[in-house]
C-alpha cells in the first residue's frame, strides 16, 4: 500500500476531524451554564467573531428578562399618598363644596342690628319736637321743657337694645359665636334681634319658628319655662357656656361643637345652676369670616 494511505494513518496516528469554524466560538451549553466566568473579551478587529457573537443567545452573565411589573412609587409619591392620612378626617359635607354666601345669606352688621331701634328713636324724636313746637302748650316754656325731658327719658328706654349691644360680637372662633348668642339672653329684655342675626340660613328655619316674630315668641315661651319655679317673670336669667369642645376651626367652613349650657338666676348664683343642658350643634363660617349657629333652639331637659 502507498505510504500515505489514509487507512494506515488512521490506525497508527489518528488525527481529529477538523470541526467547523463556528465550533471554535460556541461553548457547550452544559459547561456554559455551570461556570460563571466572564464572557471572553472580543479582540479588536475580529469581525468574524463579532458576527458569531451576535448570533449567540443571551449569555450566563446577562440578567434574565424581567416580567413587566407595576412602577414602584418614589419617596415623594409615597409622602404625597400618606399626606392626606396624616391630617384629620373632615366629617360631614365636603368643605370645598360649601359656599359661605349660601350658608349665611344675611351677615351681622350694625345697621341690621340697630336699624329698627334707630328708626323708632328717630320717629319718637320727631314727634316730640313737633309736639313741643306746634302743640297747644308751645307758648309755655316750662311745659315745653318738661315735655322734652319726658321725651328724652322715653328715648333712653327705647334705646335699651343699643345700650346692651355696644360691644361688637367678634366671632373669630366658634366658641365666641356660641357665647355671644346665649349672652344676648342674659338681660332683662333679651336682644332677640342680635340672636337672629347670629344664625345661619339653616338656623332661621325650624319646626319652632320660621321668621323673626316666631323666633321671638319661641324664646319668650322658653324663658318662661326656664324661670318656672325659680324666678319671677321680670327676673333676668344668666347663661354660661361651659366645657366647649370642637375641632380646630382653622381653614374649616363647617364644624360640630359640643358644650354644656348652664342657666342661672341673676343674683342667686350661690344656689347653683337651675338647669345644665348639654348641646351639640353645628356652626358655619359666613362671608364675613365670622361663625354662625345652625340651630337656634334650646331643647328641654329630659
């Protein structure tokens, strides 16, 4: 046989078969998965190797493809989400939906409070002047002077509602509004008009009254019931607001308040309160930034 016979060569000096060129660049999948060696760097200028690298699947060092997940909120978004929970939950209607001009259609003012009294005084003064000047006793100076003095005394009595309300009802807080409201009852002749002006639109309508005249009649009857067995019809009662509790009114338009109303007989406080009435009412802020009561009644003691 010739010396270069392939059969002889395979018997005494076997040589491995020449594999395809791409086998040099592919790794065994089993070996590749077991080791965590970094991917061999690609020599610059080796264009053929880069072609085969692009054909390869993801290597062991490449991160696995992650499934789409919901975005994780950042720290600022978490703080924004937690911020409403940190504040106090506002009960009742949505504060943003409340309109002060609708809640309180008529706000308190000096003209509204003193207007009717000033008209009465003006009419009375005009009558006295005309009577003295054109009256049958106008020729007698002493009678005219006496008429003017008596007329002035009557004017002082007629101006009683003004004397007891010289202090303005500043109701920056709900507690001040409640104290001013019931404080108007602590007189010989309670100032019902001021009380009426310190009520919201809702507070001026109830089963007990629906107008200012009905409101006055209700409170006259209620005061008689409170005096019964404790004081005479002309003895004034004193009203004291105690244990007032309510949410913070800053930035609020409507809040709920709880308190106890103590009723005393003037001049007999040493005997104790004749009644202690627990109350729970709502108050609203008007267009003038002051507080108004949404309930002007006084429940009977059970």
